[in-house]
């Protein structure tokens, strides 16, 4: 019986990279939170005060100003709208300024 050979040292971990399925502008980096409901998806970037929403393939970036987003909800009625819970109470997406 031969003695065991020493194990090879572990290779260093590669830095974390954004996946290929990133649908928001890459310059925003990683979102604080993201999710989807029905045909809408969203990504929130708190440090940059940005909210990116993809509604049926149309991606828009919004300025969240002084709001700190804490949660999302989609109204289930004609002309669905996205609202979010913030540190200042509920805010409708339509009240935010589109920046791109």
C-alpha cells in the first residue's frame, strides 16, 4: 500500500461578477433588492437613489430622491401600477421622476 499524496492547495476565489442576465444598467452595480411580479420586475439601488423597472420589456430608471424603499406591491386592477413602501410611507411609481 502506498502512502497518500498531499492535496493540492486551493485556488484563490475569483472576484464576484454580475451574471449575464442583468437587465438593469450595469453602471448601477448590484441592487439592494430586486424582484418581479406578473410582467414587471424591479431593482432598487439605495446608494444611488435609483429604481429600475422593466414593465413588459420597457426598462425605465427612476430617481427615488429621499425615499428609502422597503417593499413593493402591484395593484391588481386595470392599468396595474407599482407602489412601494418607504420610510416615508407608500409611494406610487408614477410620482417618481423618470431619469432614463
